[in-house]
């Protein structure tokens, strides 16, 4: 059984109902918008974020209408952020298909992303779920701040480890923690439970991003991203940041000079990957990732055994073992 199928098992029925529920919200009276929204729907990903909403909801109570609202709100936010990211990155592809900005244009893509964000806000307001609106608005604010901080730091190429963690907590972890907090909030108003689930999501999100950054250096050919892509795009991530801190000044200068170049040869990218391995960057990032995974598992171990708890533990371990 594929691992994601196994993880979905305790909420399989709810996830199937969610797909229909979400498709209903992705409808408009504007023909062009409908065409674009249908295009996005047909190319949906693994839906890991709504899955987290349902699993954390079921871990803490009974899934009901507010859980579907939460999952819809989160998926709208996530999809909107991907559409906007493609515009910012000038990306022509998303999940192996043409991006919205490539098929139409950047202006249309920005407006579609804005539409999905506003749709999510309207859903929460119409259903008097201002509590969830607050959680998700905080995530949007955090993600925007994280993106701007990353742009500021990457220009100067002086990213330190503390900056790296601040950025990934603001970006990847903010959205994952909104999933788990909203999932809990949909079934309970206990502030301690909601905070605990928020911490669970943050730890999973940090580990997830470190793994994503590690995949860029692993060169297996099985990953969803091109090996060395971060180096090609002049991104400083944890494996490289650590290696630069450990290397002698001359080696550091040479590696950094390659990373700073606008165009790099394949051999130069390979040289940086070897440099990172030589100075323990990958091992260090792996160790840090496992620390956050352990924190996630420790939170789950405060709950009694159940199929939902087991699925969430499998989800946490999948974060570390995935190949793309």
C-alpha cells in the first residue's frame, strides 16, 4: 500500500467528500475564471495540507462542517500562494504542467491568486469562523514577511543559520501550523490543545523544509526537483550555510564565488555539492531535521493510541523519508 494511501486511511471518506466540497467553492460566474479554476482543480497535488487538517481534527474530536471549512480555507490559501509564487519566480511550470502565468499572463495569475484568498476569507466570515480567519491571516502575514526577509538576505548572500530558521518558520512552517491549528480549532475551543497542535505543525513544517533542501544535494535522480537547483538559483539553505561556516576561508570564498555566479556549469554545481558533503553540511541538516521530527513525535505520544495517531506518526516519518 502506498504510504500516502496508508496515511489517509482513517479519514479516507472525509477526504473524498472534501474534494467535492472544495470543487464547489472553486466555481465562478466569470467564464475565464471558471476555466482557470478548473485547470487548477484538475492538477491538484497530494493534498497533504487538507489531510493534516482532517487528521488533527479527528485526533482531537469529531469531524464536522467546520473541519471541511478549515480544510477548504487552507487549500485556497495554499493554492493561491503557489500561483503567486510562480509569478514571483517567473516559473513556467507547476507539478509538470504549465503555470497560470505561462498559460495566461502574470496579471491574470495575480488576480486568480487574490480571488482564491478573498474566497477563503469570505467562507470564514459567512460561517462566523473568525477564529479560523485569525489563524490563517496570521499565516499569510508570516509567509509574506518570510518571503521578503529571504529576498533581502539573498541579495547580500549573507544568510546565517538563525536567518534560515526564521525564514522557514515564517514560510513553510507557518502554513503547516495553520493546518494543524485549524484542524484542532474545528473540533475544540481548548486553547492548550490548539496551541499544542500549532506546535506540532510548526515542527513538521521545519522538518519538511529541511528535507526539501537536503533533496537538492542528494542527486538520486528520483527527486521532484532538479539536483543543484537551489545552487543554480543562488539560494543559501542549511546544508550550504553550515558547510560555509565550517570551511577554511579560501575554500569558503571559492564556493561562495561559484554560488554568486548568475550562470554556472554542471561541473561547478557538482563542485559545490561535493563541498557541502565534505564539510558536513548534509549530515548537520539531517541531524537538525531529526530533532524537529522527534519533537513532533513527542507531542503525538501524549495522545492515546489510535489509527489517527498512527497515521500522523507515519506522516511525520514520511516527511524525513520522502524522495521528492
